[in-house]
C-alpha cells in the first residue's frame, strides 16, 4: 500500500449504464493501492443499490444530458468542499487499473504538478483489452478518466458544467485549455492506467473487430480541428462571452 | 429572465421551508425553486419542489455544497440567472423583480436584508449588509458571466467557509465582474442566535435557537489580512482568482 496519506476522491457520474459496469468501476476504485473515496452521482437514473456501497451518493432529479459533465462537476466540487487533497474521475462504463491513483500522486509529487493525467487503454465493450489509445497523449489531449486535479486546479472543475452546450461533449478539452490559460502546471505519467470501454460504433466499423450487439453509441470522437473551427467561426463578442462564462477570463 | 432559486436544507422545520417556497411563488416572476437536501431529504419537500437534489452524504458546511450543486445544475440547464435562498429565510415582495432589474446589463446583483426574530417577526433593517462590501447568502443573483463564482461556495478557505458568500463576492470583484445593488431591503433574514433573540422573550421556536452568532464579515477580511503571502497566493489560486 501507498505511504502517501493524501485523501483522494474519485467521481463517477452515471445515467443508465448497466449496474454490473458501475459495480466494476466501483470495485476498481475500492481496489486501488492508494485508498480512494468513491463519489457516485446519479444523473436522473439513480440506482438504489449504490446506497449500500462504501461510497458517497448524490442523486440528481433529472438527467442533464451532457455526457455526465454537470454531475461530474457537482461530485468533484462536493469533494473539494470536504477537503479532499486530490480529485480524479471515472466514467461509469470504465474502470481503473490498481495503481492509477498511486502513480498519479507520485508523479504529481515528483514534479510539483497542479493537475496530472495518465494514458488510457482501450477495451472492447465485452471488457477484453485491445490496445493503448493512440489519441490521448495526456497533455494536449486527455480523457476525463485520466485526469486528477489538485487544489490549485480545483477552480477548473466548474468548467465541466459551463462549457457551451454546442461543444460540451468535449468538455475535457475545454478543461485542458482552461488549465493552460490559467497557468496551471500539468503533467502526464505516460502510464496507461485507465481501462476505457470503447462504445463508439465508428471505432468498430474502422477496425477488424466484430461489431458488438449492444451498448454501442453513434457519437464520433471529434478531431480537435473541429473544435477550433467552431470556435473561430464565432464573433469576438461570442467568444468573449463563452470565455467569461467558463471562467477562463 | 428565467431565474433559478436554490435553497439548501438539512433539518430545518418544514414550516420554514414552506414559507420560503411560498415567498418564491408569490414573487410574480418566473422562477424555478431548486431544493437541495444536505444529507437528510424530506419526501414532502421532494413533493413540492420544482427540482430536488439529494446529497446523501451530509456535508455539514452550512449549505455551501448544496448551494453549489443546485447552482451549477441550474447554470448547466441554461437558466438566465441563479440566486439563493437560505432555508430559514424568505423573500419579501418584489425581491426577484428588483434583483432582475438591477442585474440588467451587469454580471451580478445583490439585495439588502431585513432582520427577523426566530418567530418571523421583523426586527428592523440590517445595518451590516450593504450589498457592496457585505452580502447575504440569500441576497445575491448571478448572471451567466458570473456563473464561475458558483464553484466558490465549495472553494472558500476553510477558516472562513461559514461566510462563503463573502468569498463569492470577492471572486466576482477580483475577476472584474460587475455587481449592482437592488433597491430596498428585500431579503427577510431569520436570525437564530440566542443572543439576538433573548431580549424579545420566549417563542415556540426556542429549541431552534443556536449559540453561534451570525457570521461576522469583518472576520473574513481580518483572516485574509492575517495570513502570510504564500498562504494568500495558494488560497487565491485554489479559488481561481489567479
């Protein structure tokens, strides 16, 4: 077990994922080599079973339909309010490898970081390991599941809920931009410690893997250039407004 | 203007919550009342609240995490403004209209307050809350460009978190958000401190009296002045001011 005494929270929003997946995510938090408190946020579809787990549970009355970003922000700021020393994230369909928290804490301590990220490993919908993700580099492009924030970066948490709706599906990219614009020191462990269950249809269509028969979604991960083009098409006043709403200025 | 009113609650009497809710309903302004239970949800409240959020783990932080949860949810739902109402307080007529008018063209608005005894009878205007340097948690309204301040409910430094609204105001000022003060004193503030209520004799709410006095805004400023430069830098960074 880790000798580091810092209190860590891992936040998981959920909305209709299979209970077995949520339970796997929870077990992976409980199985960390550095202890972590799991905060689950039911976004419109609360599971009564979660109340019996060794976890904190927040129940939202209706889903925010924003890929979990608002419940993620609420769970994380709840953790900040409780004085946790570090806050990580985990989607309900993914899970963490046992040394995820420990390796992020060690990397943060070694380099004096204010936010740290890992890499992720792609897994089939059925759970089997596929390969290291080629997109997420942990600095320019990171996945929310890979991210851990430390107190100087806690003010970035609200960004998840305040990103313009048009591009909220990639709120993690906005958080990345916010961290850079506000001068927060970010680093990456270069270790793949997040198990990312790939549910995107296009992923299977462009591979030689058989198409799963259930739990598939049609959303395509956008290329960063798409985000840039949308942003540049806005008027200066619109860009200034969105930047203020997100708290970047 | 679509306004969300966020009320945190824990174990306050249902009668107080209902009074607050009725005062929101009586404003004559389109408003959605979001109730947030901090550890102790009341099924009756869930029945009449427009939206009801439950923090099953009690934070015991004077409602700060609950204000954040309701406020951020409302911001995400694209309300035009978010304001707050403490569970023991209520709005006087014209409160929301006054805040909305004051907030036109600015990022946030504040309202002053009238102090009330624990039984709900008026005791007089508050000499302390001016809406400029000192605000009440039931008397601040945020427009979208002030929504980043919602997180501050949970990021206020622990020693002064019992008066986190002062940190919210400080965040707005230091991040150059414009703040206007509404006309009149339109927040009815129920004071629960024993010392405040003692001169007026016993009431049926005496079991709800608290030994603590209301938070002293001067204590917040004094705390900031007393900490060293390194601590101040850390706290400002955590708040997102720098």
